[in-house]
């Protein structure tokens, strides 16, 4: 249902469905950024993650809807992790539809997007209600993206059929969206022109900043075609004309042809010296690799406690454990079993999630039991249990007897958890990079022995 074509040098996804009376063209970098943002929310907390949504912007030409931009609606999540709008959120969404920002000049609201971490790829009852109320035009569409753990995300476009009705179900297998990291990398550029998927000249929009590491709907812009008058003529590499002395820290202006001659003038080291140096480097590499690989298993375990505990913030429970524990560091994977009244959830944790040391859970009752189990080599390495006893939850999302303002407390806790997860992922990336570097050194050296 989603074909890839190239228009004006840009990759475009073309979507069609029997229920839609028009085709949809969407820039693939727009689609990838939305998928990336949906997956970020999916990985923040367990059991479906946080759901995000926003507005799609583009142009409609009668038979084709072109989606060129997107923006995120930053909701309060006061009603839980699902994408459910409060009154303030609805007012902000209406403003984004009626008055797009100046950078979106020439575009109009083409529909909206939402991530669903729970359930199927379809429109929920509140989604249909929102679409009917705020997106009434015949070409308005809704893009639903469902992130899937360890698999491609699933997506589908919903819109009005020939009779004007909005079907809530896809009616066909959803489209798979595989990760495309290159679509998130935008090089710096001095001037830029706005992307157009169809014909017609591009409109200049001024300075284009370097893309942020997390795409938040920033302006996508393309550079003007290269001009021969844009750069001054370069002199010959081997020119004999005098040049000013190089500043400290700058590259030398020595011709490249002279470098091989310089290397040939250096006398080669003795055979014994070379083999000795090679042996020392190989030994150091093996020691570094072994130390990094087996350090968690060599540290004395001391206490077997995993530090499992629960901290309360209204209806939001923060499940915490000691991510620096040797048992946690040496575990292959783990799982959390949460029993909330009659509701039992099993949440699998990989190494990165174990290293985060925290998980948020929105309780529905006053008696919550949590069990953390660590796996190592297919066997249970450690298990710990804790329990929360508190007041029953009150209607509206605040626990009975707790002060007002629970929505703000939830948002504050979510931000704190995001910072903790970011730091844990950064440390894991550093450890992974060191191991990969050690492996590359060994692969280069061992075959020569």
C-alpha cells in the first residue's frame, strides 16, 4: 500500500487504499521523524509507553494530498499515558490548525497523527470524535503509528470515503515502517528552499539550522542548486607562489605529493622491534577486552539485594532498583511482574532497560505487588519482591486523600524519568563503543599471528 518514488530529488512515499478517494504523498523524512518520535514515547515507560500526536501540514490538489511538514502537540498527559486531550490541549490543537506558524506559510492542516502503543492500528472512539470535530474537510486524514518492540513499526492512513464516513479499522494489513536513520541526519547549510513534492519552483525560506538530535517537526529545507559562481576559483595544489605562515592549530599547506617522499626517508624499524611492538599491543588489547567483558562477573557480589523499591507520586508509582548491582550488570535480561488488584502484567526488560534502573506505572488500586526477576544464561539469577499499600485511586486521576495537582506531578516525574533513561542509554552506548573498538583491534591482529 506504500510505494516509494522520487520527486524533485526527494524520496516520497505514495499511499493508496480502496476506501480513500485520493492518493497520499508524504516525504519519507517526515514519515521517519514521526516514527522515531512515536518510538521514543513507546520506550519511555512499560506497557505501551507514552503516546504522542500532532498536526500534519501540506497541500491538496484534487486527487493527491501532499504532506510536507509535521508538528507535535505537547499534551499534559494528565489523564494517563494515552493520547487523550484535555480542554487546554484541545484549545492548543485548534490554534495549530487555524493559525500555522510563519515557517509553514503556503501550507494548511492536512490532518493529524497519533501513536498507539496499546491495541491495534485503528482509530479509537476518542480518535474518531476528535477527527470529526476538528478535521472536517474531505481530504483531512489521520496517520496512526504503532511502535512494536524488536520489530518494524506499523502504520495506516485513515480518511473519509466517498460517502464521507471515517472507517475506524484499516480493512487491510497495516504498512511496515522500518528504521531509516539517514532520514534524521540533515547537513548544515547557509541558504535553503522549501521542499516541494510536486511540480513548480521552490520558495526560499532563509537560514536552515542543523537538525536537532531528536526530531520535533523542525523545518525541512533543501539547498539551492550548486552554482559555479558560488565558490572562488581554487589555485593549483602545487603552486610555487608564496603563502602566509600557517596559524597554530591549522592544517599545513605542504603539497600532498611531498608526504610519500618524507615517509620513504624514514628508516624502517628493526624486525625485532616491530614484532615486540605488535606483541605488546595485542596483549594490551586482549587484557582490555577481557576486563570490559568479564568485569561484572569478577566483582564480589556482597549483598544479594537488588534494591527493589517503590516511590509514590499520586497515582504514579516509580519502580526503582539498583542498576549498579553486580547481579543487574551481569544479567542478560529481566522481567517485572506487577499485580494491581486483579490485573497482572508481565513486562520484559532488556539490558538497556535494566541499566535504566527505573520504570513508571500508573496504578489503578491501592495494593500493588512488584516482583523483579533477573535472567543469566537462561536461568533465574536473582529475584526480589516489594509491595505498595496506599489509598485507592479517586475519580479524575488523583489518589484518595492526595493533594490536587496530580497532572503536574506526573509530568514532572515523566521528565525526570526521561533524563534518567537518556543518561543510562548514553552510558550503555559508551560501553558498547569501547567493546566494539576492542573487537576490531583483535580482528585485525589475530589473523597475522
